């Protein structure tokens, strides 16, 4: 049995008017680093709240560590660690007091599980007498992670731990997760950043309450339909306007310093035809190359397919 | 009228101190009129503090800056009237309808009834909001809210619009639609000053600056910065600059 399972889970808000999670089924294996990837409003937090027993689903069943989220909620609360998206520690307690509080609540001590949090706690230890409310964003995040880990949970739920955090802190955070994974903890992490998806072993792409795809990052990329091309030119915005009017093109959108393009029919002339078309329109330094898609490309493909059907 | 020749923003050694803490440390740069300027930096680098000074919301400790030729010390009220502003957090009144929000903000910016009517129609049609125009903003999906918030922020055709992480948490398709709106505004001559944590969006800017510990450590086009740092990703440029940062406040 999976460390976390969801079977046909549905959740609505506002007396059924808002469908937050729509018939979601999913299984996360023990020890897995699993990512829920999707934008705000996709249903990520709702799923986390159902799994951590703070919210009841309308329909469906869910288990954590084999315990049912409704019947066995007490057992689940003892074994999971949960870091909500919003900072939810006690602002008026110091760093050390917060950690002691959570350790005591779970019937343990900081010393007992210190090895688990050592790497992270050492970074905030110089500020252990500072009130949590006075910490910087990055330090709050580290303290919250320590508090979620102090009772040595079997499953760790991290709801958007890197949102609004800069590139450097994000890389550090993912390095920490890798180390935690080696301790055998099952980790379920959500993020709106598509580039973080490749750091997970398996991911679920989620949008408006539905799972678009569940697989390894590699398989999700492999499932990309058709050949993807990257077009370059000196003026990307103007080139994009023109590519959109080029009939053989199925989809086109800006992607960093290039434009990603797919064609209605994959054939060998596409590349050359698009290059010539852009050159005829007066563009300079035009180059069109076949590329391997990213998770974000596949997400866009799945999203747009959904809206056109 | 020779406004196109003027700099949209001009800073010279602009500094803000809170007690002993130098939040913004002698930053110097110009933003050209009509430019899309990306204002990047690590958490706590001083972006928000700098932006507040440029929006006329906080007085600098020292240095000079002008926004649309208005002085940040003496002409704060003129700056506020001339710019547009939107952030990920404060957008629109959720308990007002789309049309009511447009009317409210248009009214604040002094649009006449006639202009308001014209703008409302135009906005509702470009955003494809027809049936939703009389719905409460709170009931719209996040992506639509952000596109609407941007359109409302430029309803008075400001010279410059400040966008503070406008696409945070927005899905990848809507994020790109949002940038289409930015490009359209820039084509009309509105200067765009934007912050983001998405490095691919940094590539959509004409030029970007990267702040580290209160200072502007790099400023150039994305292409030139990548060449300078000998990498093909903006992510790496940012990482190379910011990893030595001492500060990490928000």
C-alpha cells in the first residue's frame, strides 16, 4: 500500500459552487519524493489539507501510512509533518521556544531527533532567541521545516515551500529535501514552479482540481505530442506576432529568450519554411531548431488541449 | 512636448537607511521611456524599498531620483498621478464587480464619465470578459484577476507602470497572456518596471538589473548578461550574483 493514497477524492467549497478537487486518485510510494505541480487555485492546498486531516472531502477516501483520514485522524496527526503555505508558527515565541513547543506537543525533545534537523537548525541557531515574527522569509521557512520535522514524521507535507523565494534559497531548499529523503521520509511537496518538477522522483501535474498527468518527469516529457521547435530572432515579441499568423503552426508561445513552436503536421520542411517566413518578414538572426520539451511545455500542451475540447 | 527624449526613471546614488541598516545602497540607473525594465534581486536585496521610493511612497535618505521627470523628494503627489501600480497581493476589490472596479479606479485617476465608458467597453472586450463583467471580481480565476488588475493599473494611460511580481502563482498559459498585455502596453509607449521570480520572464525584458544586498550588481540586456557570466541561462546569472548575498530578509 502507498504511503499516501487518494481514491476518487472530490471537494467543493461555498455550498458546492466551487469545485476545488475533482475526482482525484493518486498513490505515493513509501520514501518517495513526490511533487504536486500546478498554479494557484489548482487544488494543491486542498489536497494537503484533506491528507493532513484538517479538512473533510465531500467524496472519496484517502489514507496516510495506511490510516484512513476520517476514521484514524488521530493516528495520522501523530505521524505526519505539515508545513502549510502560510507561515503558521507562533510569531511571539522565539525560534527555540517554537521548536520546543512542537517537540513537546508530540511528546519528544529537540535532543531526541536533533540529527534530523541538525543541518537546517544550525543555520538558524545563531538567532534562536529571536522572536519568529522578526525572522526573515528564508529563516522562517527553515524554522517551519524544523518544526514540521521535530517529531520524526513518516510523511512530510510541504505546501509551496519555495513560493516567492529567490533562486538561491530555492536551490538550497531542494538540496535539504534530497538529504531528508535519504532518511527514508516520504515527502509530498507542492510548487507552482515548473522547473522544480525535475527535482522530484514522480510528479502530478494539476490544474483546476484535476490531475493532468502523473508520472516521472522524464516520462511526462517523453509523452509530449509532436516535435517541438525553438525559434530565435532579434525581436522576439514581433516574431511571435508573426509566427501566430503562419498557417502551418499549431501552437507558439514565448519561452525565455526563444519562441516554442509546434506544427499542425510534423514534416521535414517545417523548420526551413518557418525560417524563410521569418526572414521574409524582415527578421534578422533567425534560427529554428528542434528541441526537447520541458515539463512546462507538456503542462501547456495538456492545459490547452483541455480548453479546446 | 519632447517627452520621449526624457528618461522614464533616473536614479543617482539613491539610498535608503533604516537606522544603521542600509536597505538601498547608492543605486544608480536610468530607465528609458517605453522600455520593459526587469528589476530583479534576491529576497531582502532591497527591491521593495527601492520601488517604494520610486512610487513616491517613501523618502530617500540620500541621492537623487526622478520618475517621469518628477522629483522623488518634492513631487511625490505628481508621481502618484503619473504612474500605475499593481502587485501580486493588492489587486482589486473582490466584493465589487469587474465594471465597478473599473469605474472606481478610473474615477480615482480622474477619468471623465465618457472616457470611463469607453475604457470599460474596450477593456471588457480585449480581455474577453463579456459575460463576467457584472460578476464579483472575487469569483474570477486568479489569472483573470491579474490580467484585469494590470489593465486597471494602466486605465489612465500612465507614463510608467510598476509591476511587483504580477504573475506569482499564475498558470503558464495565463502568464504568457499577461506578457502579451505588457508588450501591447509597451508598444503604446508605456514604460514597464517589473519584478519577478520567474527567470524566463527576465528574458522578456529589454534590460534587467539584479540587486544584491542593497546594490545594483548587474544591469544589461539578458543576452549581454548571459555572455558576461558565460552561461546560457538567466537562472545561472542570478545564482552567480546572488549566492554570496549576506541578507535574506523579505
